[in-house]
């Protein structure tokens, strides 16, 4: 279930990394990159990456990005399962059906 999300985020982050090319100036991270890095690091229990991602944007921006990522993930899973987002969210959190 989270495997696809992790693979997607991993591919996204991999495509954003440079291969050591220092000729290009480094651009700042946006809140969605920070959220993707933070959530994937949390899922992999990688404290170093978690700490790094939290420095990329303000705590408020990171919170918004994580919330947006969660919404998009629940919607994607709901479509995939042909269930309501509420049902999927409750299932992901281990809550009983409403």
C-alpha cells in the first residue's frame, strides 16, 4: 500500500538530485519537495534525512506540504481501491469503519 507511494516519492526525489554537477547554482527546495523528503524519510526511519528535510522550509510550510501529500495519497488510494477517501483514511489509521 505505501510501497507505491514510497517508490513514487523516491523516483521524484531521485530525479531532482544532481549527479555532482556543481556548475549549476543550487536552487532552494520548495515545500512539496520538503514534504516528500520528510515523509519518505519518516517511512524509512532515517533520522538524518528527516532532520535535513526540516531545514528546507519553515515548519508551517512543511506541515502544509505533509498535509497536502496525505490528501493526495488518500485520494489516489481511494480511486485505486474504488472506495471513499474517508474509508481509506480510516483503514490506513487502523480505525473501525464509520
